[in-house]
């Protein structure tokens, strides 16, 4: 039970769901990249990413829910949004959670593709398993846990399997849950979940958690529209080449292309924020190579791209 709580929760599922082959690969890449070192951006991820994009790429639109991506007769895609706006481009990078690509939550949280994705790409998307994720945050007036403590693992019947420290001076503990643990916690009212979190901590620290508690919050990614998941665990539903096919671009004869990014679309660094960011850089490099290639330069899509670029 302790291994299930510690390893299974981190990997994103119960042992019956996890693929040991894929987990061994994930562990290899994890150790290769940097192991247990902890890194944080100075501001929020949103500010960091959007700021970089605005500086390097120009205008960035937020709060524009994409409802369809359709290739026109001229080989240029029309990207339509729920607010009525449309954008045209010869190359499109799709960086959305896998449940959106799968259409798991119906047409209001999916993207209509025209033409439909090739069957090999659709198979890769549907082969992925997505796990819900929920975090519980509690702030305390003082630190009552050891200064060198990285975190804690709690076996069942405890509700929260993992607890992380903030490594700073804010005195915050974070309870982290995935998969069935997140579903169980997400079924509870936030106030009741915070109360259960404190009770769990009190059992370890002799009631000190309740005495120092100042407030807390619950964030349930599984209930956020257009996200609905934490990350995609290395599961038994995947084939050996599923993530490679998920990452592979779809290039049409007209020169129009679709590219895929996100943690699940990084075959060598999944389940991590830096893996997701690296996949975005990889997708951008794919587009740049197409712009520079002879095939794209002479295509109708490239001609239209130059016209569109000249208007920006």
C-alpha cells in the first residue's frame, strides 16, 4: 500500500493501469535529465510562457477557445474560435490536453478537425490514458515539520498519498493526488477535504497542524473545462511507439501541417512541465524547418503565408 501511494500516485495510476516497460523508460529519462532536483519559475508559468511568446512572436490571444481547425482549398488552415473570431495560418501547433483531442467531454470541449486526422494519429491519441489531478494547499503560522523534509508518503487508508513542502519561508504544505486518489478527493466539498488533510497531518505531528493552520485551498484539475487531467501516465493502453506517433507532425501535400505539443507528446520526457515546454520548442522547430524547405517554399500554403505575414 505504501508503494502504491508513493510510486503509483506519482506515476499517475494504480499498478494495474501502469505499464512497467513504459515506467522503466520514464525513470531512465528522469534520471538522465536531472533526477530529484527541484526548479521553479520566478513568476507563474502563464506569465513566463506568454511573456516569452509576446516578445518573440508578437501578438498573443488568450481566452479564445478553439472550436475547429479546417484546411482550405488553398492549403491554409482556418482556426475558428467560440467567440466568432478566425485566424488563418499554413501551419498549426496543437498544444491542448489529451482529453480535448480525444473528445472525452463532448463537442463543447473538443476541436473539430477537417480533414479528419489520419487513422494512425487518431489511434495514438485514443491509446493514451489521462489521469485527473488534485492538489490541496494548507498554510501555517509556523513550520512544525523537519527543515530538511522533502515530503511524505501516506499509505491507505489516509486520503492524501503524497505531501510536499515548499522549501521556502511561506510554511505551506501541498497534498498531491492523481487518478483514483484525485477522484476520491474531488468528490468531497473543499472544506471537508481540508479538514481531512489537517486530521491526517495531526496524526503525524501530534496535533500541531491544526494549531498552526491559517487557511487553505483546493485545486482540482479534473474539473477545469478544456483541461480535465493532470498528465498522461505511462499506461498499459499505450503501444511502444504511441508517444512517438502522438508527437509526429501531420504534413499534407498542399504544404499545410499540424504539429503536436504537450507533455504526452514528448516521447523522452513525459509527465513533467519541462517536458511539455521542450515539446513546444520541438514543434516550433518543425514549423521553421518547413518554412525553410524547398517543398514548403514552392507550395500554395507558403505563398499564402507570405501574404498573411505581410499584413501583420
